């Protein structure tokens, strides 16, 4: 089964760039997005048939889980959580300096 998955990934990586290029040149970007969405929906719908759950599905013993964490917001004091938030929020992305450059270059071409 793994070989089938790997073969499909390789074949898709070989065929899809050409397919995308043909649709983009003949139909344009809006139709490329529509066709890609339809293709993705069909592939995902077919793949749902082959999904097998690893664990048996059942109802929780004590009903539905709470909306908030059971321990309250105490996880927010965890140093690992604080470092993660600092990395995501405070440290800028390495691509951030490219955003103004890309925006100015796309305006100058018009």
C-alpha cells in the first residue's frame, strides 16, 4: 500500500505542473482555481471511502468535553507555551522584509 501512495505522489508531482500550466494558459487563473477545487473535492471524497479509524469510535464517558481546558488557563504560565507565543507573535517572519518589495514591484509593472 505504501508503494502505491509513493507512486501516486511521484506521478502527481510529474503530471500536475504541466496540467496546471495548460489550464492556466488556456482558461486563466479564475478557472484554474475552480478546476483545482473540483479536482481536490473529488479526490478527497473518494479517499473518504478508504479511511479506516485506528481506534473504535464511542461516546465520551462523561459527556461532551468542556469548551475551555480542564485546568483553566494555567497552561499560559508554562515557559514552553510562552516561548512559543513569543516566537509566533513577537519575532517577525524571515519573509517579512520581502513583502514591501513584492508589493512595490507589482505596482510598478501596471
